[in-house]
């Protein structure tokens, strides 16, 4: 009864929704028996589970290439190459190899993402744990993206470069495949025919492009796993997840 009166008193004094949720959690209103510390730990656990599953899905051969949504195509800056393929000797083969190589590099790079993400997750300070827990289906993933994307990018960049330089397709690296395609096009663009046609030379920061696509794909999959944990009790693979996310079943 005292706890209930405490909540009413805060509401009357004009406390924010976040404050009410925090007090309710700390007071264990409704007999749920889940502390705010456990809520934070549960959110982090859900993200850890999500990144492991995301890497297991994406970090295998064709994990990107066979995904209709996440497959990496040529960068937007390369559209002039696609539009003028007939001017490039062997252009379609060069494009096919470049696209396959881009996806192979992403598949290779994300295999190294687990410890990078887990370090970021461990260092997260979730001040609004209860509001995140009772928020959108991807609220924790959004929080991770918002608070750690810059540091994740910095840590992930060298891994992507290593993958781009590996001979992953027909003994060619993605960097080599891309350079072959870009060089063939840029030679045409720089020729008299290209100048008359108004073609511009194509320059792309390949590392930045692949890194962005790979990170976006990982966050997409983590969000999907978070939603599963929130909505499907069978996806809660440890006792902490069952306890924390079980609160959502009573909403």
C-alpha cells in the first residue's frame, strides 16, 4: 500500500513518465520482482544474443549475397557504370564479379563483429532501462545504434579493409575486382567518346561503403532478434531473458 501511495504522490507532483516507470521498477510494483539492475542486464543480454545470431546468419557464404533485402549492390556512385555497360569490354562479367566480391567481403568481415559489439554493449549505460524495455520492438537496438555507432565504426573499419583485401572470389580480392571494373569504365569516361557522351569518372570509398552496409545489416538482424525475444517466449534462451522479458507478457 505504501508503494502504491508513493507512485500516486509522484504522479500528483508532476513527475515524468520515465520517473514513474523507474520508481515502479525499483518498488517491484505488481509483484513482478524484477529490479532495474536486472532490466539493464536483460536488455544487454538480449543484444548479446542478437549479435551472435546476426553474425551466424550473415557471416556465412551467401549470408549477404542470397538475402534479397541486405544483398550489397554497387554503390550509388557507380550507377553510370551500370548505365554504360555496353561501352566497357566484358562489363557485365566485371560487374557480376564486383558485386559477388562486395558481398563476400561483408560476409567475411561480420565474422569479426561479435567481440566489437559485445565490448560496446558491455560499456553501455542504459539510464532509461524500463522505458526501453517497455518501448518499441527494437528499442534496445535503437539505443545501441544511437550510443555506439561511431565507436563500432572505428573498431570495425580495419576488419572491413582486411576482408576487402582478401582473395575471396576466383583468387581476386574485392579491391582488385572493384578496381578492374572502375578502371575499365574510367578509361572509357576519359576517352574522346566518353567526353562527348558526358561521362564522369567514378570514384568510390569502398571501405566506407561496405562498412556502412555491413553495420546496417547487423543492426537490422539484431533488431529482428530483439523483436523475437520480446514477442516469443521460446526465443528467450536464458533465465535472465525469461525473467526480464516475461514482464512484457503481462502488458
